[in-house]
C-alpha cells in the first residue's frame, strides 16, 4: 500500500545517504516503527513542522507490518484508520523510499 513520510531537509539528507527511512522512537507498547500517513497533505505538514523546506517520501509497504497510531483515536483496525486518513506505524527497522517530493 502507498503511504507517505514527511521529514525536514536534514532528515531527508540523512535518509538519502542511508537509502532508507529508519524506525523512530519507541512508542506505544515499546515497539518502534516508521510513522506513516495515507495523506500527502499531512506528510507535508510533518515535513514543514520544524520550519524551512522538507521532503515527503512515498513508500510502498505491506499492510501486514502496519499498526494504528494510538494517537489516531479509538479505531484499532489499520484498515479503518487508513480509510479515515489516520496515521500508522510500519513495525520494521527500515522502509525504502520509492519517490520523493520536495515541499
Ligand atoms: N513523519 C510523518 O510523516 C508522520 C506520519 C504520521 C504520523 N506522524 C507522527 O508524528 C510524530 C513524529 O513522527 P516522526 O516521523 O518525526 O518520528 P520520530 O519522532 O520517531 O523521529 C524520527 C525522525 O528521524 C528521521 N529519520 C528517518 N530515517 C532517518 C535516517 N536514515 N537518518 C536520519 N534521520 C532519519 C525521521 O524522518 C524523523 O524525523 C509521531 O508521533 C507520529 O505519530 C508522523
């Protein structure tokens, strides 16, 4: 499934050097993952959140590795969260970007 990850210019440079988006901080239940959204506009907001330019990476991930972001409300099915435009985490160490959009 196609999802997006937004990051600032510094993060984007590091991701391009590494070739992968790395799992971030521990979150819910101590699991770590890559924060993703089905909404391009939401990824743009994350990319620009620290001021300055940013980058939105487009990724393709298997739905099996996704969990709902607990901050997305009281919906626990990943399918429902995505349909509602909520955020998810890919529970993997790295995700390889397919495309990037400078924003
Ligand atoms: N970033 C998004 O597009 C996005 C999408 C949905 C939800 N969220 C929410 O925003 C909050 C913060 O998310 P976050 O994405 O900033 O995660 P995070 O707070 O765990 O921070 C990890 C940071 O490291 C960066 N990074 C990834 N790979 C890297 C690499 N190879 N080298 C250097 N830096 C790298 C990420 O872009 C991110 O800025 C979370 O609570 C999450 O729920 C973010």
